[in-house]
């Protein structure tokens, strides 16, 4: 369908932050507004979830205890989703756990900016109460609701929906908000597991998540993901579960499945010698906040996210881990009783 509905988004007003928890530093404002890099007419963004579906295919992608029900797919798109997510797509597509619906609609190619750029994988996000909008290269979408989420994706791409990461980018955003609504968080992290439980290592890009994942594999430990993982608080502590979003290692190596109790939650810092130190609660929550993508810049969900991270840190206090790229990190964790 053509984008013919105007959506006026109110100016964001940030709720008062939780005391002593610093907000992450925001990047300098971009010269372009929301969607300007990708959409010819950003102001004509759909005001509701409607349009012409690509087809009648329906697929459930099941992970981290929830179903992501994808409707309106073409046969080509459905085949690509099944190939990409494999065993996470139950057949027949029956419902299981808590569900989020994602509907896929057609869009016209001439509604998107066309220039000499290579394909871009980043995308814009915009927030309003109960609504998240996103726009990227050859796609736009919206996520409506808080307790019960509904998502929509518009794209002119059929065969490239999955191969060019459009579907996965949208699914990442949807999963982040669904987990938050369940009292969990999608954390930019590496998770490493063995029979005794899991270590979760988090930090911004370049902190060493892929490096420590390779060290874990060399030490015969299983890696859930070196990019993103689902964390939830439980009565007994914190659990981590694999999600189908991986970095360098997950794209080429078999990774571990299942839900694991977390024995150590570490903020990564590079150094010459391994060291493990406690973090003040406010600093720990701020570090977690920095690594909670897609949600941590939303002023309407900020307090909810901070409260979730405070609860996780209360159950399992974050520690700062300094490490060098060698086996000594595992000796340190074992010595500290965090194995």
C-alpha cells in the first residue's frame, strides 16, 4: 500500500530518572530527522497497522519462551524465514508461549530513498507513548501497545526480506520490548555456559565480547551468543537464554541452547591482568542500561527499564571484569567462586 496517513508525533518528554542512576550519554543530534535518510516522505508514515499483505503464509518463530507470530508472508519470504530460523519455526505453525504478532505488508519501492549508497543495515527509531516507529533501508515499521504488542512491517522487498536483515532488524526491536514487558531485558552481551551455569559478559561494541567467547570455546565452554542474550530475574536469581541474534561467532559456529542460571554478570574492561571488582549499584545499573538496545533511548519506557535492571542487579550484583586475551580469566573466575 502507499503511505497515505499522516502521523503527528508529540515531542518526547523524559520522565524523571531514578535517583543516582545516570542516563547514558546521547549522540549529538543528527542533521536529518526521523526517516529522512530512508523515506521520501517521512511525514506520511502510516498512522495505523494496515495495508496489503504480501501473501497468506504464517510462521511462528519461537525463542526465549515466547512466540513471534509472523503473518502476511509470501511463499518466498516464508521459505527464507524457515531457512534462517530453522528449528525455531515449529511445524505446523501452532501457538505456544506468550505471543506477539508481526504482520508484513507491501510497500512501493518509489516511497524509499534511492541513491548510490551501499545497502545500509542501521535504522532510525522514534518514540511516542505506546508506539515505537522504525525506518531503514527499504523498510518501515511500527510497534503498538505495551502489555500486548502488535508489530507491522512495510517493505517492497520479497526475496531480500531475510537475506538483507530487514526481518531480523525488526524482530530484534520487537523482542526487546516484549522481553521488557515480561520483566526481562535483551542485553548486548556474550553468554557462556557449562554444566554449572552461565557467565554473562556485557559491554559496548569493542569491549571484548567476541574475544571472551573465543576464549570460552578454547576452554571447552559453550557459547550461547556473542552479541545478544535474554536475561530475566527469577525467585532464585537471574537466568539467561539464547536468542537468534548472534555476532561473529554465532554466524559460523554451533552455539548452546537452553536456559541457564547466571552465576556471574560482568561488565567487561580490557587490561593487562585479570581482575574482578564490585560495582556500586548506580554504576552497575548505568552500565546495564548502556547495553539494553532499542529500549534505552525511549523516554516513555525509561523508568520501567531502570527498575528492571535494578531488580536484576539486586538479585545478582554486577562486577567489573578486567581481562587479557588468555586463559587466566577462567582461573580468576574459578578462584573468586564465580565459576
